[in-house]
């Protein structure tokens, strides 16, 4: 079900029950904020099963929300403190923690993730040097993929502001489809959404570069979530990969599961990315 709250809110269809869990009953509904890294439609497909699962286990309504772009999502996170559970990019977590008190409870169970630069299969672009003078689609200037790719280009002696034309698109799948349809010459996006793209699209694309890795997506909770409720949410996330129902939920995201995470992992992100634009102006 879509709730048109400023055109960007998405609701889980699970309603709260009369027997709310005592650990999370004080926060109902729980707002699950998802960074708009893919389209709103794709967010519904990927995250509704997880929201429904949490709703049923916590006995409160877990409502998915996103925002029209990365900058607005960061503003709602840091200024409004709108989201109770936060699924955001690694480099956004540090700001969410310091500015709005978000506490880390888990992360996607993976050694890391990276950005890729892809071109159509029949393209004459085979290396970074071949990108000079070309159009490269990417996500928001604040996006992790954009920052990783900019740093990768700079390390290769290419100025992303003068040697190529970087074109911002609304999401990772929009970036990918830009060069797939010939609107741009190449696309930059994170590897997980590229891997999740349709087989038809991927079969007609070719990876020419990959960037350094970063820790995977962190999950954190806001100030409205009590420590007891946070512990219950974390426990549910960590146990997803151990049950049949949990494994079925994870299939929608192509995640192997969630794991415990250390804040120190995310404090070093700045060293990998170089200067990061201000998240909230």
C-alpha cells in the first residue's frame, strides 16, 4: 500500500494489534527509513516483507518511508530525526549518529561492497582512460557510488569535474538504465543493485572498473526506540538467516542475513572517500 505523504512514504500493510509487545509498545508505529538508493517501487518489493516480518514479531505497525532524494533523506534523518529504524549508506551513518543520536544495532552480513562502472556490451569503452570526454551516469552527488567513483577516477589521474561529464540520476537502477538505453556512455552504481538488476540488462552490459570496498549497509535506531526495543529488533534481524520464514524475507533483498557491527568500522569511511559534500545544507 502506498501512502502519499509528500509523495514519498510507503506503508507496510500490517496493522498493530491489541497485544503490543511490551518492549516496543511505546513506539507505534515504528518508522523504518530506507535510503532512496533504488526506485520507490523497488523499495516496496525489497523491504515490505521485512517490515511485515518485524510488525508480526514486535506486534506494532512498522511503516516504511523513504524520501525523494538523498539530501532530503539526510535532512529528515539528521534534523527531523524522523526514522526509528534507519537503513542508510555507510557514510551517512556517522552523521546520523553524531547529529541525531542513532545507535548501531546490526549491518548487512557481507565483507563489504563497492561501486562498479559499466558500459553497454558493444561499447568501445574498455578502460578508465576511455571515459575521458564521455558521459557517465551516476547517483546523487551525495551517494556512496558517486563518492567512490570520483575517488577512483582521481586516483587514476582523471578529473571527474573536467575530464568527463558526470550526470546525476535519481537511483542506482536509473543510472544503470541510462547507459543501457544509450542516454549516457557509461554508468556508475553500487555492486549490490547491479547484481540485483534484471538478467537481460546485465547480459548486455560490461564492467570496466570497480572501486575500493566499504563496510556494508548499517542498521541503526533512533532516540524514540528504547534500549529494550532496540535489543529485540537486533535479535530478530540477527536470527533471520536461521529460520525458514527469515530466509524467505531475505530473498527479497538478496541478503545473506544481518550481523553484529562495530561503530569503528564506519568511522574510517572518510579515509576511503576523501572530501564528502555536506549532507544537510
